[in-house]
């Protein structure tokens, strides 16, 4: 699903104009981005958690040459789905 498709769904379900729907989606994503840039966690009940984690530098290997290279320290974004979302994703009778 793309951002444009999310905007379209809001437009259809809520009845806002497409411009208003786009502004809402942009505001939500901008707020999430700003929060994550500050290193804060985002918890959406019934959906999951977005967490920024710090990774330490480490030694990696170039798969083509086998040469060792240093992979720099960096921040990575992780998502952990809520139990509600996990159940919904696996609700095919086998869970």
C-alpha cells in the first residue's frame, strides 16, 4: 500500500476532501518521523511499537572479495507488532 492509497482510503471512508486527507496523512507521518529522529519510541495500541536502536560498529566482510571492512555505528528502526496484530495476521485457523 502506498501513501496515495492511504490518502484515498481516508478520502473514501471519512469524507474529507483529498487535500484534507493528504494533509492528515502528511501530518501523521511527519510527527512519527520527528519523534523517531529524537530517538523516542512510538507505541500504537493494537498495532505495534516503532523503536530506534543504536547498533555498534562491527567488522563485516565483502561477499565478492572476502575483504574485511568496518561497518560504522548507526541507528536502525525496528517494528514489533502487537499481539492483536499478530493474531489478525495469523487468523487463518492454523494459529
